[in-house]
């Protein structure tokens, strides 16, 4: 009987060990720092995926983004990264349906709005059709939008004119134009440079962003609105081809922590840092104004046509009875807020 050399036995053993321990590694990109709520939520999702699969699936979080924020969806679509997130409004005109989640006065925290957004958007295939080439893991939003500036208190609609504001695009751009604001569309990551250099006088952000983008010592004034002046819709996504190549078991592992599970991870994380952001404003003596009933009423009057315009645009693109969908969304926010 011919003996098998020890090195050959070792090689065979190593091969079978590698098969048994094979991992599916997903490359993950983030265009905000690792300490940002978005990055931390994405990592939390990745850690949950690895835990649930006993290490058979894991994420390789890249040290830097594969794209500037506006190009992220196409970067994932083209396979430069397997997973990332983006703001729908960073690519004006591309998304119509998701603007549903960007209207004013939706709610006081990210988690219930995100859960409601994901429930409704997942129910209607038209939302998914706007994301051709990527697998939607979850839809979510940030917390209530606030008006920040470096110049003066803003206590009425008229105070919004004469200042230059950075906005992220999407419905917030339409809201700000309806209010007579002078706005420029720029990614959130540009905020520090724009404000510190005096190029912009203010920005529209959730409370969290004062810390995340290091503008907490630059901002002097903040105006809060009940339910937020606006919101921002996000998508957490995977390259479609990568998802399609996963085994049935791997797809199940991804799907189990997609949808509402992922929406809660992002929303819960955002609410936590929003609370911290408000405390930071107070510590830095930022002058906080809470919009009174007259201010809110004037805002509602000026933006009254925006929902009607959205309904018209959404129906023209293929979403039947868009007004009913919007009502359903608000109903889901109320349920998720209990």
C-alpha cells in the first residue's frame, strides 16, 4: 500500500478546513466618519449579520468611501462596494416617491418615522422600482429638521430671508424655496468648511449633525419646529448582483435583519445622538428658539401646495392614489410612536 506523504495530507486537511470555515465577505462603504451615527448603525447591522451566521458572513468596512455622497448609489450599483447608504435628495430628480418621508411636521424622533417609512415603502413596489440595480435593505430617515445659523435668532418666516443656507436637496429644497430662503445644495460633509469660511450663514440639519460635522462651536442660533421643519429620506442598500449570488441561507440571513429591523437600528441610533446634540447646543450656549403657533401657521400656509404637487408627481410616475399612501404613512408614524 502506497503511503501518502505528510505534506499532502496536511494540504488536503487545510483545504477541507478552509471550505468548512469559508466566509462570505461584504465590502461596506461609508461617506461619514466611523463615529457618525450612520457608520455606527451600519456597523451594528454588520455585527448582527456576523453573529447570526456564526461568522460565516461578515463585513469588510473600508477605510474610506468609494464615492462622494451623491455618487454612492451608483457606486453600489456598479459594484465598487457591496453595501452602503445614501440620501435620496443628493441626486435631484431621480427619486419622487421617497419624498413622501421628507415633509414637515412628521414626528419628534427618527425611529418611528423610519419604521413607518420602511413599512409603507416596502408595501408599494413603485418605491423599489426607483432603486434599480440595488437591493434595498431598508428605508429610514433622520430626526426632525432644525434651522441653524451663525447670525441671528429666527422667530418668524421673514427672518429666513437674507441669509445663505446649505441644504441637502430633495423636498427640503422645495420647502426652503417656498419660505423665501436663499439655499445652495451641498452634501452634509461640506458644512464645516462652508460655515467656518462664511460662505454660508446657516444649514438645515437634525440636532445630531452639530456634533457629527463639528459645527457645534460655529452655530449660534437654532430654531426648532414641532415635528421638524423637514426630514431626509435615506436608503440602506446592497449591490443587487452580490445579493443574487448569495446562497438561499445567506439571503435569509440578510433578509431577517433587513426592513424594519434595520430601520430601527438606524432610527434608534439617530435618536440617541440627537439627544446628545441638543445637550451639546445647550452646553455651547446656542440660542434656541421654538417656533410659535404663528410661525408654524405661516410655514404651513407657504408650503401648502407641496403635498399636492408630490401627489400629482407620484401619480404621474405610477403610484396610484398617492394621497392615500401619504395618509397611510402618517397613520403608521402614529402607530409606531406609541
